[in-house]
C-alpha cells in the first residue's frame, strides 16, 4: 500500500512540475557560444573576400535539347 501511495505522489509531482514548466516557460533567448577562443576571433568577411583558387561551377544549358513543356490550352511555353 505504501509503495502505491509513494508512486502516485511522485507521479503527481512530476506531472505538476511538467504543467508548470509548460505554462511558465523560460523566456531566455538561446545564445550560441564559441567552443574555443579561436572561433571567437574569426573575421568571416575577410575570409570570404580573400578566398582564392576556389572551384568553379560549370553550367550546361540543355534548353535546346529538351523543349520547354507547353501548358494545356496554350500554344507557347508556360512562363
């Protein structure tokens, strides 16, 4: 009988704590912190502006090989 009563009280307390946390949430904004001191001093603009020898992307135009689909009831390709 005592084990059942203790379990019921513990379950009720946990449910009450969960309801209180749900009704009154913490309104602190999440803030990312650097894991090392090096991460705190990286200047991302200078990294992007001084980047050299980056790979280039090739664009292959297949518009002449595959015609654009024509919408139903139109004589020209859909915009």
